[in-house]
């Protein structure tokens, strides 16, 4: 097995995947990271923040001692296609970037992921600079781009991997459906490095109590999504 570098947006996504993949904490780094040796290679996992804003700073520490790692953009995404449900796997062949550019993942790795995943959506994934908070916003993006789902990091991660000469793959799963509201206010509770600020989250729910049911539904979807993602990654690195 070659080296694998799994990148999430949020620390909570990284923790959940590390737990399910049985990856111990990689204590050498100053930010949360996890690693396990598998045969001749290593599986390393870490968060790089919303919109992958921490990726340029964290890349040297994460990948400096790895040999041309397979870079996997992993975690949750929001459904744009109405038929997708919570926990459904998204394994896109290509990602639409912020400027409308189409970025392809590595074909061989994509084929391997589709094979082990079984039933997965392989349509285009859209990367957005902002949260798709309402069903109307999701429907507009679906009709405008024909993308099956949306996240905020994959295009950045795939483009970065290409510039470093590394193969890439996207393994995402649906945390919120096309008909589901996502409280846009939740963004204020997350730092650019992907850390959830508990105090701000509590304050948010006190000032915006109507967001609580939507947040709880999103939490349930996130758990289902990360289980789906972990299953595919586990099969790929076995």
C-alpha cells in the first residue's frame, strides 16, 4: 500500500473517521492528526478547515515525509439532487471549482473506490464558497450546474494535490438532503481551521432556538455520512 493522506474540513469529522478507522493520534504535530502504518505505507488523517483554508500551512507537516501520497478529500457534503438521502455515498469523477473549472480525480483510484463502495453516486460534486442553506438555494445550484452534491473543500484539495504531483480521490457522503435547511448561522461557531467553538455554538442556540431542530437533524446526517465514508476508506487501505 502507498501512503494515503485523508483530509477533512472539520476536526469533528477527523476525530470520527479516526475512531472508525482505528487510527491513533499522531502526536508529533501541533494540530489534530492521526496515523497508522499499513504494510509498507501510512494512512494519515487531519482537518484542513472550512474551504481547506489551513491546507497550505499544514501541508508541509502533513505530507513532507510521505511519498507521493494519495490525497483523499473526505467528509460530508450536501445533496443537490433530490433523490439523494442521508448517508448516501458521493464518489465523483470530477469536481467543479469556484470559478467553474472542472477538476478530475485520479481515474484508477476512482475506479477502485467505486468497486469497493458498491452503490454510490458518481456524478459531479460542486465546491462552493458558502453554505447552501435552503432547499431553494440547493435547487438553483442543481439546475445551474447539474452537480449531484456540494461541499466547500474538494476542489481546493484536488487542485492542490495536482500541483504537488499527487493522485487524488474524493470520498464524501450526504449529511443534509436537497429538501433540508442548514442553519447558515452555524458557520460562526467554526474556526477557519475547522475547530468547533463550543461557547459560540451554545450562544447561537440561545439566540436562534429555531435552528436547534435543523442542527440536530444535521448532526444525525453527519454521523450517517461519516460511517459511509469510513467504510470506503477502510476498504481502500486494507
